[in-house]
């Protein structure tokens, strides 16, 4: 029941993000990415392929074939076969369809049956179209009604990479790319830009890794909201997972790891209306003051080995009710 409820709420969030600002983001890759990420997370918990296949209700062979289709291409390293095939046809098929023989030759290091299966998946999902059959088949890019306008990947990458460096420091470019499922070249360009303006620096311990003293997006900033939202979500998931890992299923007032949810019912003439609706603003002010105080101390004091303790706090608030209240909170 808990897993189903969390999945439903997560799908609500994804749907909201996919249509934010009146746009319509392409979601064709999402189910595949969810499958691969869930498989990877289950393997990190020590489960084998047979057990994972059973959890998905699949025969072992079916499960292995699906993983192979979606895993890294042997021809185009660093990308899944699904992603690499789509990118190749999109690049070569701008003017005319690409023959099946050309695709098989390009991906000759991958299993031909798996390549054929991925091509079928791409056609079924509406991303590619096919003319002809068998060896005479040709593939082209299907026209979609989804909006392609919006910020370029470069615009948002810097904030995501900056946030990731701060959370994982010291972090390598490969770790950041894996954590964010981001192209390695895009990560490196973002790192170069962040180092140029001083937000990120190379670690004094390992020059192949990067670190940052902080990652702060000022209130009112028109850029970086995507990274901030991801940081909120990541912090919440991190706290929940840490609680689950502890094995404890109850809370105590002295707990250093956990969470609490509060709900208030107030109205404009209520004596505690301001206190209730300003809860988030007060938390932000207290958190900002504490962060600055700790940062100032850390500038003149070296952390003892094995290093500092990371404390991550997250608070979210929604005010729902009359039109008057909604207008005040905007």
C-alpha cells in the first residue's frame, strides 16, 4: 500500500513538471529510465537477477532481454542502446528515412536481435516511423505535437551540477554524470563554467574531483528553480531512506534523523493566522542565519578527521483555501 501510494504521488509530480508553464515535455523515455533505475537500486540492496525478475513478474529471460535493450550500447559507450539508436536516426533521418541495413551496420557491436527489438519499441512509442518490412525497412523521425521550445540543456546544467558537487563533494565528473543521468560532456562544460566564476573548485586532495563551499539560490532568482526543486525532493528522499536504513519504525524527540508533518487550520481573523502561514518564512530566516553562522566559523576552523557531519534539513509548505489566502501567498 505504501509503495503504491508513493508511486501515485510521484506520478502526480511528474505530470505537473511535464506540463509546467504550459509546455508538454516528452516522456517516452521515462518508463524505461524508471525501470533501469529501479533495477540498479534493487541490485544495490543485494538482490540477484532472478529475484528482481520475480519482483517484476517477469521470466528471467524476458527480464534479461529488457535490461539488455535499455542498458549501455556496446557501440556507443555512455548511452543506452535505446537512446543511442534514437539519436542516430534523429541525426541521420532529418531529410529522409534511414535504411535498416545502415542502422545494423552502425550498431554492429550490439546484438542484432536486441537492436531490432529497440527499433520496434521506438516505433511503437511513436518516436520513429517505419516504412517497408524486413531487410527493406527504413526508419525516420516521427512528427510529434510536443513543444520543443524551452531553455537549452546548457542553461539548467550548471545549477544541477553545482548542487550535485555541493552534496557529494569531493565528486568526480563521472560521479556527477551518473547521479544526474547527464551527458558527460555537458557535465564537463558546466564544471568549466562553474570553476571560471568561482562557484566550484578542484579538490585539494584529488584534482580529479570537485568541491564547493555552498550552493545557494537567492530568493526571487528566475533561474535554477529546477535544480532547487530536485534538491528539495532529494533531501526528503534522503531523510526517509536514512530513517528506513536505521531499522527504526518510530520517532523520539531526541532523533537526529526523521521527519514531521504539521497541518494548521486558520483564517484571516484567527489569532494565530500570521504565525501559521508564516511558518515557512520563519524557517527560511532561521536556516539562513544558521548557515551563515556555521559557514563563518568553518572559514577559520579545520574540520577534524574523518571530516564534518552533514546535516540536511528540508521544509515545504502549501497554503490552500480561500482566494484571499491564495493571493496573499503568491
